C-alpha cells in the first residue's frame, strides 16, 4: 500500500444544541495583564443555549492506492498548514502501515519538529495512519494495540465552559454524580491578579463541588497555567481539607521546578502534561518529581505511536496516564489497550464534545459514567454527509 495524497478540508455546517451552559470565567496565563484578566468571553467559553450557530472544522485525509483513506479531525488549521508545507512531501509514496518508520522520518525532517504545532501536525498524520491500519485490518485501532483490556472505560467529566458560581456548581456537580460519574474536574475562575477576593471565589467553587458530591465522587481542579508558586501553595493549603484528587497545571508547563515545589509544599497530587511533547519531555517531568498524574494528549504529543512509548515510560515510574481529552476517540482507543493500572480512565470534556463530534456519523458520549468502545474498523471517524453543508479544500502549496 502507498500513500497517494494528503488533503485538507474545512467542513461547514450548522451546529444545534439544547445544552444550556453559561459563559465561564477561567483563569489563564495571560491573566497577568489586567486587560486580559477582565476580558469576557475568553477562548474556550461557550454560551447559554444557543439553539444553532454556524460551525466549521478542519479535517485531514491521507489517501492510499488501495482506496483506503485515513481521516482525522477536527484539527487546528495551524496543524494542517504544517502538514501541507513540511510533512506531506515525506508521506507521498510511502507505505502507510509502516507507522514507526514514518513517525521517525517526520520527527527527524525538521529540527523544530520536536514540539509545538509541528509535533501536533505529526500527531494528526499518525492518527490518519492508524485509521488506515485499522481499516486495512478490519479492526478498531485498540484491537491492533493489544486491547481491549476492558469492555467499557470509566470517564470523568471535565467541566470546561461551565459556570463557576457556587450555586450552579453545586447543582451541576450533583447532576453529574446522579448521572453516574464518579469523578469530575472543575476549572478555577481566578488567579493571583484577582487578589484575596479571587481566592474566596475559587474556594467557593471548591466547597460547592465537594458539598454537592460528598465522598461519593473524586474531585479534580484545573488552574490552566494561570497561577504562580506562592498562589498555588496558598490555594493548596486551603483546598487540602476538601480532598482534591489532583491540582492540574497550576503554572506554565515549562516551570518544572515550580511543579515540584508546589507538589512538595501542598502534598496535593499534581497533574500535568497536556502541553508536553513526546517521551523525552515526559521523562524530564518525571525525573523532576513534578507530577503524579500524566496527561499527555494523543492529538498533540505525537499521536498513538508516541503515546504507546509514553505509557511504557510512565508505567515504569508507577504513575498513571490519564490522557488529556482534546478529542475523545484517540484517547479512547489508547486507554482501551492499556492496563487499567496505567490508564485508569478517560477525560470527557462534556461541553465541547458535541461540537467536536458534530460532523461524525457515530458519536461517543459516556452513559452512566462509562464510555463504550468503538466497533468500526480504524479510529471510528466517519463523516456525516447530511451535516456537511459545504466543503472548502485547504492548500498552502
Ligand atoms: Mg487541563
């Protein structure tokens, strides 16, 4: 089998939702500047019960001479640009089943390929190649990886985009518990620039979530790069009585010493790694004893090929890998093929998944807190022609 083309399309349609979620304040790295701290809404925010709105998403397609096409998306247009300009020339004519060889070539073809958008581009290509492998074998990807290790995967609900006012947190956290989720993650609205009042606002969210779920659910909290060391230690001291399962990304990902310092000072498990790349990045993080939970994202960190190596590495440190859930299917396949001791559960971004899966014929949402496994060959992304109103081919060559 040979690769004959690598293509990109922006799909356009109309997204319809009946889910009501408010515009949420979420702390972030730019919050050190007042003009950013005050901005509403922020990237990643969603709106109350929009009914319908235009939606457009970018997909990458890898065609082969045997009529099998690998499909992956949605991806950022920045990834498509990198693939088209830099990676495509190394793919045409190659054997798509030789995923290890292609990953190695793509990671060596440019000295800047080790991180950032180029590694994210390699990740997207790798997804297409695994989709081709699965379709060629007539098996879902997790079967090729040695799974399933379980019939269904426990999911934790990630509430990015939810309102953080205590009364809304309380009712939503209780609703998720009643739905069957045994773990949920909330996002802090405030950071150092918001002063003492912000600490109280953050703590009101923590208290409301814990009061809503009692001891029946694990609770995790995400600071999304928005804090500094003193603030994280102060928040950690206040949060500790509420028994958080982890504190996520309290500072920017390159501040590895700060991660270790916060971890030692608070005694709270630290989660991170969704913005880290490849096994070499994670080895530094692990050796520094900066993290307890590794959150590599298959979509960004090097694809399924690299995730297998990251899981092997992390398991030797006896830490869990709970992949970041930027898109659900790649993480689902990976987790389904790893020991429950290595990958215990799936992150499910409950507000964002319906739009990310909008153009797919088969959509994956947890039921009773559990995610079923895909049964179709490949990754399981089939585009729903009824929802595609138009397509714009993308090319930068
Ligand atoms: Mg996060």
